[in-house]
């Protein structure tokens, strides 16, 4: 495994802060999905925005989004992804139009 390029302490601190913020934004979105205060269409719209939060949400894995939805667990999310032909490694920003449409039809709220 190659070593990362050297960074100044300030650059490293900034990168660590950005990573922590990304984890926080993604965790909040998954929690909102779980309790129902955010739906899939709103998540997709937020991920399509060009701001920093949108970029962070766009990097969420689809399987984690589905697992966060009420009534969908790990097994249900895996089966749904197989049914819709979505790879396990797919992220929200990488979903095609037909895949998004199929997910929105399955979870309209």
C-alpha cells in the first residue's frame, strides 16, 4: 500500500474536519430516512444539488440508503438491488434514470 503524499498539518486538519462533516451529514440523512422526515425523492434532489452537502449525500451507497428506509433491512435491500439490477457498490450519484425511477416507484413517500 503506497504512502499518501505528505501534507502540512493545516491541510491534514482540514481534510480530517471535512471527513468528519461528511460522516455527520450522511448519518443525519440516514436517520431522517429511518424516522420518515426525509423521503427518497428529497434525498435524490438534495444529492443532485451542487453544494457541499449535496456532494456528500451523492456519495452515499445505495444499499445503505435502502437499509435506512422503514421496513427495509439488510436482506430486503440486497434483494431489491438484485431485482432492480443495481450493483452493491453503486452510490446515489451513479444511479441511472431508470434505476432512480424504479426506486421512487417502489418508495413513493
